[in-house]
């Protein structure tokens, strides 16, 4: 049995989907209920879920009492960089405090394996791309710092208590499950692909291009967009690795290829078959010029293999889901 914290979110639902496909038993723990779409009249994500906060010790204890967990996949956390600057306390409480509360519960119940959703934001404004796991970690906002703090805690718990972990440093998760039943929706939405697709859906009048003066071929920032289903599969591999791992590991998780903001918008126009209105604005504070994953480590060590690493396929899958939400 695997406990997935944050399993009701965008990445969480895709991770749950992958675990189910691999025949693993799953319990979701999230502040929000698990979405319950139906496929041919049957639940698409047929797993038990607990609606509670990580700060709720009683709810955690009841969950660990009730089920016997082999490992925890810890995805629960707040993710909006600008909010983390304005309201750092929320981020320290949820991402660090909530994580500590989870680790304490794991120790109380002797569950000593964890897969953690970390982030490329650890690397701040990197000096070079592709970014390798051992490149300098220099987060530039509270969000990135909370993720880094938790990675360091995991390291300390490993040394002191023998906890084994896999930390997956996500690049830009995007796209949606091929069923079209689960997908990306944040409130507020801050991510590029959903924002772009909301223009043809007439949910917003235009999409902003944050900065056109970067030192890149078209002047806009470059990111490594990884299909969320490929990202989810890495969690299954990480759980399998931890079954007999003697060493904890960190992995960068991306396709190893970058696309500019303008390329994303052009791809979306092709997929949607309409032009998408854009407005050029100054850079968003704290945005790096280029973030591209050096992904050889996870490919070599966990045999991870992306199946949907084409930007067209990623945007198409996102579009299928977004259209279905109307
Ligand atoms: N971006 C943009 N307009 C938007 C949202 C994002 O130009 O409305 C850019 C952003 O500056 C970055 C890229 O799109 O270069 C991806 O941003 P997102 O917020 O999706 O992910 P991040 O890379 O910040 O984690």
C-alpha cells in the first residue's frame, strides 16, 4: 500500500493513475477530496482517500493505523512562487511544517521510504543548462527554499534514522492523461499552457508573454515541458527502486529539451486551429532565462523513459482535457 499526500491535485491524480495501472494499492491524503470522474460508468481513480491537513496529527495517525504502508509519495504542498514571496508563513507552515508532521508520523509507524516532489526552482537562476543534479542549489524565493529545506531534512533523517528517499526535481509538468478525465487546473492559474488554452476557450482575453528581452533565439524564456504522465511514471519507478535501495537519490525530471514561451503559444495555435491573442509584458520577477533538465541520471539509474516528449502531443493532451471542462 502506498500513501499519496496531495493525491487530489494535478500531478497527484496522474501519479495515482500510474500507480493503479501498475497494480499498486493506493490511499490518497489531501485537503481536498479526490476527483471522481467516471470511465464507462466506473470510477477512474478507485482508491480510498482521507480529506485532512498534514498538520492534523490525529488524522495522520488514524490513516497510518488503518493501512500498512510500504512507502509514502509526498506531493502535498503549496506551489505559487509569487504567493510564497507575499505570504512566506503559509509556505513554511505547509511545505516545511506539514512535511515534518508527515515524517514524524512515518517514524511513529515505521514507514521509512518516501518519494518527494521537489522542483527545478531549487536551482534558482542557473549558470548553465542542462542542469545536473549536483549543480549549485540556490533557490531565490520562499517556495524554492521550502522545497530545499525538506530535501535537507530528508538527508538528515536518512543519516540519523535510516529513512530512504527519492527526491524528484520536477521541471515544467504539463499535459493531461490520455483519457481526458484528469488534467491541470489551479486556482489561481499561473502556469503557461493552461493560461494559453484558456484564451481560445474564451475564459481570458489574452495571454501575457512575460519578457521578450531574454538572451534566447526569440527573446522569450525557455522551459523544459514534461508530460505529466511521464512524470507520474517516474514515481512508480522511484517506489520500486526504494523497495531494496541502500542509497537515497535525487533526480532531475524533465525531457532535456527546452521550448520558448513563443514556441508554446505557436504550438497551441496549431493544436487549437486558431490564433491566440498575446500581450507582451515585462519579465516576471525571479524567472530564469532557461531551465532545462539534465536527465541522464534518472534515465540511467531508474530506466525512466519519456513516452510523450513532443510539445505538440503535450499541448494536444492538455487541450483535450481543457475542452472537456467547459
Ligand atoms: N509565462 C508567461 N505568461 C504567463 C505565464 C507564464 O509568459 O501568463 C512564462 C513564464 O515567465 C515562464 C514560462 O512561461 O518563462 C513557464 O511559466 P510557468 O509559470 O508555467 O512555470 P515556471 O517555469 O515558472 O515554473
